[in-house]
C-alpha cells in the first residue's frame, strides 16, 4: 500500500464566511469549489426514501445555503470548511482532552510570516510568538476564527525533523 500526504483538513464552522475569509486572506487559499445543501438532494435522489426524513427536510430548507467550501491551499492540498447547520457545540482546545490538538506547516522565515499575519490584520490570532523550541527549530502558534490551533515551524539545519534526535536522552 502506498500512502500519500494529506489531501485536506476539514473543519466545522460557526461562521463560514469569516473562516473562509481568514484562510483566503491570511493563508492565501483559493476557493476550488462549493457544495450546497441542495446538492445532497441531487446526489441522493435515488435513495431519499432510505434517508432520515428530518435530514432530507433540512436539506430542502437550506438547499441554497453553502454546505462545504473547498479551498486549495497548496497544489493538491485543501482546507475543507463545513457550514454545519445544527451543529452547536464548540470543540475548544483542552490539553487534558484526547483528540485533535492542532495542525502544522513549515515556512522559510518565521519572523516574516509573523509580520505577514500582522500586516493582513490577523495579529489578534497569534497565541505564542516565534521562539526556539526543544526540537531545535523556531515555532509559533496562532489560531483561526473557529479556535483551531495552528503551529508554524521554521526548520534550522539542526532541526530534529530533518536530522533526528541528536542529543542525549534524559
């Protein structure tokens, strides 16, 4: 079996417009396509009688409302934003809970990236300023409008991600 890198990250959104704008304006994503709740009716036309009638009524009621916005971030890698009508529970980060904690990407110049966030009006989303980290690179943290945590690395020549563990174990 051949496993390829991630194709996308998916997030439920309380405010789809605000979150889409963040990913487009701050991270440079471009909308690839959008699906509407009405598309669910079309796609499931031959089996609507097998689907929970409440779910079908929701699709009908919101058929012209955007359901999924697929944003291309990098060539072949996407951010998938769900407009989850009816989802009313927050999923705040809590280090004592198991499950999702964050996603991460690498930049060439972490200070320049930080400044870009500020220049694009996203300075309020910065949680931890760039600093050296234990794995021998520079790291910073920020979050999106939905509270999803994002880590950014700048790898130096001795970053463990590149060379492995090159120090004594405790």
